[in-house]
């Protein structure tokens, strides 16, 4: 297991609300050396993974449960978008009818209802994987300052599942830090980026109080990478 850290300056252009997700995709694809031709992307969103693949593909299947995202996903004769939820066993039963030589999931599996069950389904597809999962160290200072319990799986839990289901894959944890010009910009990023899972547990009054009490000008993102 390798643990490393990176720092990003999120200066004036705070409109790029997927800045961390894009960096995660770039890092994830750096593990994919074989240039696979038939790829499954679980939680494909608007196509961040496909847009960064530079080699020729035969068949790309993107799965997402947000129709709005699928509408934004690139289209093409070799691209198939499936409306589905990776929490649904029937989706994986359907995916068993395909033949994939690589399975990718970037910044999505942390929202699995039962991560172990999803890992079991992915393993049954019998293909190498490149997966990223945001873990409980994400927003660590924010959660501690606001006295909130993390909603994501711990790094220890994700590591245990890696050892159980994908022991031949590499495991690496990277902590990204994203700096902001102001605390207000930081909270705007949390709201717009989607990484909080639409969590709303603070009142307006408590949020204002937190903005004044927040001790640093950055957010942390702890990301586990599992990849062959």
C-alpha cells in the first residue's frame, strides 16, 4: 500500500466544480497500461473517463443512475450508455451478458449502499479493475470542526475489501488538498461539486457559524485507488 499527498490551488476559477474528480480520473487512467478495447465505466456521469481515454476503443459501456448525466455523456457508434444503478443486482445480471476487458469506476462507488456486495458483483465480471473511492478522510477538518460523523467508508474498510476481493491489484491512497480564496468559495464548491452526496445536516445559522470558525482555507479529499 502506498499513501501519498497532493496539493491543488483552486484560485479564481471556482466554477470548475469537478476539479478534484478530474485529477482523480487522470491518476486512475495512469494505472491502465494495457489500453483495453472493451471497457465498462460504473458511475460514468457526463463522461469524464471517456473524454480522457486517448486510445481507440471497440466498445465502451457507461452506466449511471442520473439521466441528466447520461444525456451529457459523449455519444458514438462504439459508445453505449445504460441507465442503471450499481446497487441493483439486476444491472450486474445484465452486464454478465457482455465481455469486458477492463472495468473502471471513478469517484462513484463511495455511494454504494453495500460496497462489499458491489465488489462481489464487479469481481464476477472477471476483468481487471481501476476503481477510485472517496473515503472518510474527505472533509476531515470540516467534519471535526462541525462535529459531524463522516458518511463515507473508512480507509481501513476499503483496504480490507481490496485485500479480500482484488488482492492482485495495487492499492494506493492519495490525499488531495484544494485551497480556496475564501471560506465562502469553499462552501460554494461543496454545494456544487456533488462530493458531499447532497448531505444537509446543518441549519443556516450553524453554517454561518461554521464559516467563521473554519480554521484553514482548504478541503481535504482522501481517495483510495484500486487498480491492476
